[in-house]
């Protein structure tokens, strides 16, 4: 059944199931009075005058009593309108003495109308899902999609394009299918949420999480909000271990969602197993941006320097340099990160400072340079 039209095949299937439990003949007529389904298949396609009259007059019931002299083809029974959203779109008729079959006729009428509502709901849900799939394609895969079309579609689905959102890639626990994970995630977000949730082809779930983007302390507040959200997702999934999550940069423009999603996928590859919580792009922003530099630019700027230092030396000193950067130039903390004694770490840094002629422990610009040299050496070794 599509729109406001009674579908003969669906009506016939309905009567076939109903006929397993009912002995009386039942007819279903369209708004023109034509019988489109009947337990007496010989009557399908014939004209039902009483049904057409009921539709035209707007009557709520028509009774035909078992009296002598009924016109040829007319049988006693009860005819009731089939209403859908306030409009009569057909008639259901039950053959028999009205005193015996009226209650049955109302039950059949209610069943048909409920079936109509269910079919309409299923069709609406399908259209909604189709729109959701289209929005996902426009946001993530279509470079040429007009901005106005994307914004309009988002609004039709109840999403405000101006709401700040951040891309999060969630890896469901092993054994949990993506559709089940998405259902749980949508339940966890609550009604009226502005979160966009999509399945990915690799089994992960993509969430464009709406956030409260303030100015004061925004980065800490952002991370705290995402941590709470990922924790709630874990609870919704019934998962005791931390949920693996990769978080890109938040956006206020739907046209940038594709690039933001790509950032999150880069993060998945760069940090395949987040340690104890979500991996945030902002924590790896230098690595990300340096990975976007064309190799030709690296060669021009750093190749000769790398040859002077030797790739082996740079790769060997890569972990201490990263530890120093991640500990805000605190040598004691950097040594602890590497699991070595502070003196051992200092000896390595002394050696490197001698090679470079500048000490990254006290020279942030030298640290930036050598981090890029390390990155280039890593790319070169692949």
C-alpha cells in the first residue's frame, strides 16, 4: 500500500491470513467501489454499489438486512469505511446478518486501518533512511555537492547545519554488528540530539557529535565532553573495556565534514590502538600536518640535512625526541616515558646536540626542526 491507495496484492494477502480464522466472506473495495480483494475470489473486480455509495455520502456505516427481494448480486452484511488520515480510501464489507457480523466488521476495519498506518510508517522510515544515506554520501564522498543542497537535506532530517560537531570513529566491540551498535548509540544520545550517526563500510561507526563550543578553556572542555560521551557509548553497548575512538577536529561548516572525517581516519591508522581512551587529532596535530606535506617539499628542505645526520642516527633518536616534545621539554619526564634513567636520556641528547650544533632541550625551534627530520626519515624508511 503506497500513499493513500489500497494495494490489491497487500489486501488479498491480508484477507488470506485473516481467512484462516474467520468463516464469513469479507470484501475490500477501493474508493471507486471496485472489489480489490475478497475471500470469494470470483467477486474480485466486480462493482460494489453500496461501497461506492458509502464513499460518496460519507456515511459511517451501511447495513444490508437479510430481507426478501434484495436486488440481484446484493447480499446482506455490513459495510464500513476504511479511513486513513481522515480520508475515506476504501470500504470493508462482511457478508452476513448485520446483527451477527457488525462487531467482526469493525474488527476487520480496525485491522485494515492499522495495517495502513504500519505500511505508511514503514514507507516513511524507508524514505528517512534513504535521506540519511544520501546525507552521508553528500557529506563524506561527494566533492561536488552544492552546499545549499546539503544544508537543506540536513534540515529536513532535523539537523541544524550551524551546530558545531566533531567527527568520531567508534569501533564496536568484537561480535557486535554495526547496525546494533548504531541503535545503541542512538539510544544513548537521547531525544532531540543533533548528533549524526552513520555506518562505515569497514564496520566502524561514524558520529558527528554535537558539542558545546565555548571560548574559555575550550580545548579542555571539548576533551572532557568527548570523554563523557565515549563513556556513555560504552555503557550503552554494555562494554566494560574502553571503547576505541578516534576524534577529529570540530567543525561549524558541513562543507568541511569530509576533510574532518579524513583526519579521523588518518588518526585510526596513526594510532591503531588508543591507550585507555579516545585518540584526539589535536594531540597529534604536528604529525598530521607534517604527513600532509608533499614528499617533494621534504626532499628539498630536509634531504641534505638527513644525509649529514644519517637516517640510522635520526631513527635511533626519534623516540627520545618524541618523548621530549610530549613532556614539554622536561627531561626527567621524557626519560620516564622511555623507561630509561635520566642520565641515559641526557647522554643521548648530548650526543644529538653535538651532531646538530643546537640543543633541542633548550631550543624549541631546534626541536621543531628535528621532529620534522625524524618524520621525513620515517617516511623515507617505508
